[in-house]
């Protein structure tokens, strides 16, 4: 890639493109163009929600490609970044894009002056005609719905708000800080480190994410779906609904029945009967501070 080291696997696990494109409702051309990348990255977060329910149910999270495909494509479920972007990486590669996995340090909602968090968020770098585009289908209620020029300082539009990428120096590493414009206020999302990751590199950080007691996925529910006109986010039982510009439409706490209904009818998940005890626990926890 133009400004990122290439880390390409010699063999990329197969993905059923017909099944994936049916899942996200994409019927356009299968060619490595910016227009196709834009279409896929908008449709994916609408059809495949962000969620960590398997972690809360003690099932763990496998990032084996066959397991991801069975869960996110065949079973109609969602997942978090290693599942979402692992799938997206294989899809884009199968279409013909040059793609590598990258790693980011999450800054979203971090208190001012707090120690830096470890790099724990998978994103993708996509090379099109020598220019690197950032793609990310796995960042909850703030997920990108369009690729962003990774090496541009300009404000960039997406179907769900504006973003900008600025230089940031941390620990002697040149990084790019992505910021979202929410109702006129810039808020940092994460810093993307230069240098690609091989698929196997994500195994350890994924294990940390679904097992370590400091990982918020182990003690709170995080669910999100982004449509062309809205962003929906659940943090435990608190539902936040924003319009496509980021303006707040509604925010309220849900009962167990309301939470179950929201997961099914708003988020689009196939709610299972054995989720009920977890949802009761989530409501008892309330909204994390």
C-alpha cells in the first residue's frame, strides 16, 4: 500500500460471496472500485449488527472464518470488531481489493488525562489505485458507513455524519486519529497505528477481549446497528437513537421485555430464549457510568 506496510496472507480463507451479499442486500458489480467499497461499507452495518452477547453468555468468541460465517451470515447474528472486520477483509479480498488488517487504540469515551488504553480495535486498510482507505465495520454505534482516506486532513462526509483524520503522536509511533462530528462537536474515536497485522496476530487480543475482567465486553452489553437514516446503540439497557447527522433523537432505559423487543425489531437480531437471563442481568446492571 502507498503508506502502510503490506502484510498479506499467502492464502485467504474462502467466503461465500453469494450468501454474504444476500445477507447485506448488495446486488451491484463485484469489482474492486471505490464505488463498490462505499456500497458494501454502508450496507454491512445496517444488516449485520454489532453485539457481544456470546461473551455475556459465556460462549466465548471464535474468529475462525468458518465460525464467523456460520454466525454472522448463516445465523443472522452480529459480532464485534474481530468478527466483523475479519469477515469484511475476506469479502473485500475475494472481490479483488488489496486489504490488510490494522490495529487501533480506542479513545472513544476515555476520560481526559486517562492512561492510554492498549491497542484493541481491528480496522482495515484498503488500497485503491495507490491510495489507502480506512474501512471499519466493527465500532458499535459509531461505526463507519463509508471508507475514509487514511492520509487526508480534510473533513470527510459519510452517510451517517462527518469524520476527519488528524496526525497524532503517541509512544513514538505515528498514528492517525479518527474523529466523528456529533452534532457539531468533534469526538475522538481511535488512533490507527501504521503497520499491518497478520490474521494470526488477532488471536491473542481477541482472547483478551472476551475473557479479561478489564474488558468492558465481559461486564456490559454493547449492541449497535447503523441504518442509512439512523444510529441505534444499546449500552446495557439504555437505548440511544441518533439521526444520520448524529443528533440525538431519543435516549431511554428499557425493561427486559422492551430490551428483548428492541434487539429483535430494531437491531434485527434473532433473539433466542436462553438470552432472557442475560437480559435480566443487563437490566439489573443499568447503564454503565
